[in-house]
C-alpha cells in the first residue's frame, strides 16, 4: 500500500496536521479563489499556490507579507478581517475555499464566518481552525481560544450550509455552503428560490428640464417590479413622460413642495396596493450603484436573514460633475433608510407641512447599515441643479450656512473621485476635477437661473382691441377668481385702438401688441383673431396656455378644476353658462345673468355655478376657456388662420370667406389634436359665464 499521501501526526506533534489535510483537500477541489484569514508566516498559504488560480491573504501584521511567496496569483491585504469584508461589499468576490484562522475568540470567529459567507460560492468550503482543543490548557487566547464555541453555535444552523468537525486536536471544522446536496442542481434551486417583490416610490417635479428623469427610469426600472410616482404638479413634460414609463402615476394638481410627507403617505398607500415585500425609496435625481437585480434581491434576503426592517445606504453627492463627489461640510455624512421591509399597518406619522422630516415610516425600527450598494445623487452635479435647489429652498424660508448657503458655497470644497466600478454601465464619464468657485461666482450662476426656476408654469391669454370697459372687467375677474402663483396673465392688443393701448401702457398691464397687415385687416375678422392667438402662444412663458375671451366671468376653482382634469392626453375646456344672446353649443347652458359687464349679476351667477358643478368629464364641448399644453398646441401648428372651407386639408387649409360653407378654426384645431392622440374634453366642475359678443357689440 502506497502511504505517501498519509498524514503522519508524529511529525507535527499533533498540532499542525491540518496543514497537510488542507493542502490535500485543495489538490482535490482546485479552488479558483482561495482566501486565508490570519497568515502568521504563510506556511499553509504558500503550499496552496500550486492548486489555486487566485490566492488572497489577510493579516493585520504587515510582516506577514514578507513570508508570502511572490506570484502573479497571490495578493496580500494588510488589514483586519472586518475591514476586508467591507471592501468585498464594494468589490464582490466568489470564494471557493476560505480558511478562518485569525482571532480565535468565539465572537471574532462568528463575525468572520457570517461576514464572509455571502461571498462564498455555492458548494464552496469554509474551514475553521482550533475548534477541538485536546486539553484544557489549549483553551486560552494564545492557543485555541474559544473558537470551539463558535463551531458549536454554527453547527446548529443548517439551512445554508452543512458542517462537521474532525475531532483531533486542535481540531478542524469543514463547512460546505449549499442549498441542495448535488452541486450541479444548485442553479435550479437558485432560480426557484424566493424572489422578493420590490416597488420603488418616487416624488417628481419638473425633472425633465433638469435632465434627471430619463436616467432615473433607465437605471431603476430593471431593478424593481413596479415604479409608483407622485408628480407634484410638473409642467415641463415630466408627468407626460412618466405616463409612458409606468401605469402608477399620481398627479398632484399644483406644486406643493412643503407637503412632501403627505405625498409620501399617498405614495406608500398606492405602493402597498401592489402587495410588495419591500419598498425602495429614491428621488428622481438618484440612482443606485448597481444595475444587478440579483444584488438588490440579496439585500432583501439580508433583511430577512438579519430580521431587520430597513437597510441604510450611503449617499454619494456628485458635485458639479458626473464623477467627483463632495466630502466636506456634511456632504459625506448622508446615510438614509432606502429599502423598507413591508410590515403590518405600515404608514407615516400624521403628515405636517415642512421640510426635513423623517422620510421613512415609524414602523421601520430595526436598521442595518449596508455599504454594498450606495446611492449616486445627481442633485448637485451641475450649476443648473444647484441653482434650482438653492432658489427653491430660499423661497421656502431656508437660511444660514447649513440650511442654505452650503448648497453653493465652495470655500471649504474637498472633492474625491468616485471609482468607476461604482457606476452602473453607461454612467461613468471621464472628466477633469471641478475647480472651486468664489462665493461671488456661485451667486452669479445661481442668479442666471432665477428666471428659469421661477418662470410661470401657466400663461392665461386674452385678446383685446377696442373696449377699456371689457378690458378692466376681465382683468379684475381673472385676478379675483384665480390663484396667480406660478401664472402669468397678459393681453394681446389685437389691432387695438389708441385708447386701449394707452390704458394698457399707463397702467402697466402686461400685454403684447399684434397688428395684422392692412390686407389681413380687410379679411373676415375671425382670421385676425386666430392669428393673434397663434402669436400669443409664441410670447407665452408658461408650459400651458389658457385661452379666454374678454367677455367672460369666472367662478371659484375654474382654473384648478381644468388642471385637475388634464391627464397628459387631453386639452380641457370649461363648461359655459351663456347669456342667450346667441344659441349655445354642446354642454353649454343658456341662462341670462347679464349681457354686459355693467349689468352682470355676479352673486346670482356664483350661486348658480355652485349648484351645477359636477365632478364629471365629457368628450367634446365648447372651445374656451381652453387649457392646452403649449407643446401640444405647437405640435399641430396652432389654429388655422381663419375658418376652413369644408373638404379642404386641415394641415394645408383653404381659408373660407364670409358666406362660404366652412368649419370653425376651433374645430379644426381639435381635429388636428385628435390625430396626434390629444382629446378635447369638458370639465363639468369648471364653470365660466360667457356674455357672448361682448367687446364686438360694445
């Protein structure tokens, strides 16, 4: 019998037989990656080199490296086992054979085992030394310590691994990580293992203009099962874009920044309807440092394993760049509870107005700080985004260095390059380090964005040409019944009289002057009206246009209810109550509350408007007041320049002359909109009184 492979304990005095055993085991298993925690003089480590593709040694003693055999396969890390485990969270590794032989105390062995187990490959081996001391005197720190107690504790748990101990002093435990007995069936088990349902919640407001939304959707949607969004009254197209990306979009009727906690409660309630296991909270200017869905699933499993309610992720604040992060002035101290395990009766505390409240439900109590996934925050990554934050926070009363000025101050600026491996594929950009700006330079770029930040979202437009009386009346009505925050109202003086122009100028009433040519003025008057409305759209600063007539009176919430009815694929008109001077149209009501502004029965109309209000929307209707997204209006070329001859091409129309059979320009606009998917609708809770032919009959 050939005895050359047998281990002769007499040669080793019974204490280091494990080295021969592990070398022999490695020669059979042939690990691709071998990791040894605690090297001493590398006696065992160096003997494994012929049998492994990559070998990593970890030791707190820098002298250990002097004993390591130099090879392109060997790597030494002079650090604690705990710190190296944290490093692996950022740079994951699949370990095929792990030898734990550093600190022999029970707690240290347990920590090493649990920290490294996630990085051990399926059916990989973990070896624990000094777990069967042969005599009492060996149970002391300088020999075997209390490692045997760790083996005893670990052997009680068999869901993820199996373990046995060779009962020869000083002892060696062998652990195999597995879910199934046969290694070649492990992949089947992995595929059929529990998959956690994750729903991401996010609040947005005008994120397209800031360049955040498309990136957010691209990198978050593949990681989660559903995305639930609360749109806080966006007007830049963010709302319409999100409707194409997820069926779960909640629309706020107007921007309500200070009530973000009540919005989070609405988001949470909507997300819980989808029966998730976990909820991921992110803002639209953030992405995670991974595009691997399995990694997010493993974090959910970690919550189950450790019985915690939430995972806390570190936030990396990119500063005026896409790859440099700021680390001074509290910019590196942000750790936020991002992944929430769904628990019974999960809800926020009673929401109250204000910023900087706890952004996660109180039922999330047991927390675990995880550094394996971080959050890349793009909110400070450009001058534009910084200016938006600074000006908005300033407008809501924030002041002082910590609450406001540090958003743009660079007097203490310290930047650090974010490693490329932390970026999902496609987000890394090679760029120079941003140079610090003076306080004056920072204030200057902030000021350059003021008009963009505070530009009106809605433009209310009215034509006027000859009546100062109607001008004054409609101007007062709009301001009386409309919250003018985030809105502009202006007249278009359409071939206006000198008296009207003088009144507008002398009273500083916002207006633009539009003059048709003499040839155009000789045409049917309605042609000049449509041309003037098209001109007004080019002057409007808002993302939405609201066209009104000068002979209209309004009721409370007329505008708000138009906006609530807007759904991204429609344009909305009010329901008209008309004087009866002319026959009314679809959904219109004939009821005379006065045919001139000086005979208007305002109180009677307001009571009547309240009595007929309905939370109902119907297709079609009359044509003004009209709320329409400016982009949609421009997309179809606006109004035709007059009534259109029946049968002509609506995109290249023949303009009718008085007396010819024709289709109104309003009808043609709605036809063009319908062909691009925009429906004309009437809001039955937006009530407006129409005197009919008011200024024309003056």
